[in-house]
C-alpha cells in the first residue's frame, strides 16, 4: 500500500538519541516549557515504531 521501506538502524539510533536528549532536557530545571520537551521526546521515540509498522504492511 505505502511505498516506504523500514528505517535504517542509523536513522533509528539518531531518533532514539534525540529522544533521550529531549527527555533529559525535560527532566532538568534549566529550561522552561519542560512539558513540550518531554512530548517531543516521546514523539521522536514513537515515530520509529510507527514508521516501521507502516513499512511492514
């Protein structure tokens, strides 16, 4: 149906690394708007699984 392929391990690692950085920044008290950082980290984390699920179909 969709003409996409699974995400390469390198790209997956980049998304997971960005998610971890956003989670850590959201957990610290250095920046305001921590909820937005945690939400963005969760979106980066879940995007990899969503992409691969769509590609497997």
